[in-house]
C-alpha cells in the first residue's frame, strides 16, 4: 500500500497587532483594579456647636470689665491635628495617634475657641495687643487625650493651667483637670468624650475667672 503523505501542521493564526495591544491594555487595567484599593478617608472633628454652653454662661454675672485672652500654649506633643490616645494599662507615657481621625485644628486652638465663646457670653474678650484691659488670662494645655484604663474602657482627659494677671501682676492661678467617659472605645468615642471634657473645663474656667476679677 502506498504510504500516506505526511501531515502538514498549519501554523497557528496570531491575532492582529491592534487586537493584541487592546488585550494587553485591558489585562493591565484589570490587574491595576484588582491590586489597588481606594485609600480610606480621614474623619475630621471639632467640638460641635457652642450655643447651649454660651447660653448657660450668659446667665452668670457679667465680668466687671474687659478681659484679654492670650493664645493657649501647649507642648510639642499636643501641637498636632491628630486625635491621640494613651493605653494606661500598657504604657501610659506613650501618646498614640489614630490613623484615620484628626481635628480641624490643633487642640490648643480648639480650646481657645471654646473658652472664648464661653467667656464672651459674660463680657468683652479681647485678643492680645487690642486695647489695654486690666486682666489677662493665660492658659497652658497640659493633657488632651483619650485614656484607656482597659481595652474597652476609656475617658477623655483635659488638663490645663490657668493664670490670671491684673495690671501685669499675678492675681490667681489654678490647674483644671476634667475627665468624661467615652461612649465607645474608638476615635469617635474619644472625640465625644474630649469635647464634653473641654466644655466642662470652659465652664469651670469661666466661673473661676468671674470670681477672681472682682
């Protein structure tokens, strides 16, 4: 029998160059989508409205004169927009920032705004260098953090030192320390607790200033 002629293998047909380019671009796009995720947005916080707090302050006796509120001082550790916390049960000396939460401004500035709103309800409050009132109030923020006493339990802690000068002479000085429980063990709970603690500090400070300006 005659031998069968050898089979010839047909070469595989390749895609046109244009189609190969399109396929490569699609594969690259799908790979990029699968390998990357959109970065999470940071939550931005402040102390919230001041209307209720200022209204309550307005019912107290008016200050006998104008008051200068100096810029609130703070340590370098607090000179940041980060919402910070401490693990008192592990390492109370370490301040840690939340990765996805921040304040609209540094804590000292937030405290200054809050205190000014409360004091203004009782009398004129001037910026440094404006006018020449007899009384000057200086504040130093010493602590402003969410402190965890246990993994699921924390408090917002605000501490500051107040110095009241009359005619550039020391009239009174006092340290204030307020804690408020955090409703949740996270950044939003810490922000709420710190806001409540800051409001209470502002109220106590207003009463103290009023008592010592007379």
